């Protein structure tokens, strides 16, 4: 049986990085333990762009951002946008 696949919005991922123990953080942790998180390269680029904004610099360092993006690329399953059928839930 294949693992469950999860897709998260950029806002959920950013919130999980900034607020440990928050609902978004718990959802991400659950997904990591129980399935695969799908990241597109476009999503990873958007996360990088958002985290590079000045208002986030007081919450997350450049090295933490780099470490997360490296983690996302290595651990999560990659998917291309537009490759899924309309028969999704």
C-alpha cells in the first residue's frame, strides 16, 4: 500500500516554520510521520521568496531558510504543476 500524499499551501508551511507547536506545525509533522509531502519546484521557489522578505528576517535566519529548502528538496517528493487529473479530492 502506498503512503498518503500531502500538499500544503505556502502559508501553512511558513507558519509551521515560524510557530512551533501551532496547528500548521502539527499538520506538517503528522504528514512527515504518516506519508509524503509533495513539493513542486514552484512552491519551493515561492517559499524562498517569501522567507527572504525583510519582515521575516527577525523570525528565521538565512541559514535556517537554506536548511529548510535543502530539506524540502531532499525529503519531500517533487511534483510538477499541472500533472494531476481533475479526479482529486
